[in-house]
C-alpha cells in the first residue's frame, strides 16, 4: 500500500527510531509513548488488521509475538510487559496496518481495561 504510514516506514521513506528488525518484522519507538517503554512491532508486509488475517499470516504474526520479549527486555522492561493489538474501529485501531504495542518499564502498567 503506497500511502500506508507503516509501509512507508518499512520502505525508509519516513524515519523511525528502530529498535529491532529482521526479514519479517520491524520494531520502533512510538512517537507518543504512553509508558517508559512503548514500542510498535509491525510486519514488513502490509496486513490491514487482524480481521483480515488468514492462515498464510500465521508465521508472520507468530514472529511478532516471539520477538516481543526480546524487544521489551532490550528496551528496559525485563520483568514483563503488555502486548496490545487493536483491531478495527471498536478495538481502537488508528493506523490501518497490523501493529503490536509493547508497553512496560519498571512499574506495573495497571489494569487492562477501565472497571
């Protein structure tokens, strides 16, 4: 997708503070961090949302999950982290390219949802 923000980051057209990269995924610091550690992990291949995922995407989505702990530890959250994938309008997805937020730091991140 030519105009997709994250595809443009993958192609190097928009700079990002990269923290991890391999053949399938790219991770970079969020430009508006909500926690001391706030990294986005994206597939290099465009996938609009989890709602569009198929069995062909399983390895790439699994790769995102597998590298999450390494990224969290390397970025300063060795005792745990939260991984979040927002999907669609109801899920609060703002960029229409699958992305996982890794959030953490030295203090607990708090409740998952407002009670």
